[in-house]
C-alpha cells in the first residue's frame, strides 16, 4: 500500500521538476522474474527505478545500515526493501533475493 502511495506522490514531482523520462521502457517485462542491476549515483535512484516500473513493485536490496535507523527500519520493509551486508558475502540476502525472483518478483541491486 505504501509503495503505491509513494508512486502517486513522487510521479508528478519527478515529472515536473526533474523532467524524468524513460527510454526503452517497452523492453521491461510485464510479468515473471526480473533482476535489475543499476548504478547508484544518488539517493533518488531507487525512486527513479520504482517510477520506471509503474505496473510492478520492485524489491530492493538495501544496505543493512539503513535498517538500524529507527524511522527507516519501519519504512523500508513496507516498500519491499530487504537488508544486505556489504562488507562480506551475505548469503541470507542472496537467498532472499532468489526467493523473491522465484516468486516472479522484480529485484533490484546496486552492486557498486
């Protein structure tokens, strides 16, 4: 629910102020598992990815540090984010990503 509210809130802001547009959007699959591997140059990158997939919700791998912040700890799971430890191989996060992909979801990672 929060994911849809965020989409409705952010779409006009990004369309008007950032003049966001997506090239090649027709190539995005409408169903089935999708793995998005993206650069992460700004804090708004996850929002932009979410706006690119209006019909599907993206499940984000997010650094575990964010889940230690009281407000984000409550918010991130509601927008389909799950923690990943960046300083080592995080098997738990990889298993979670695979589980979501097997369920036909869209999973986004920022490998940098």
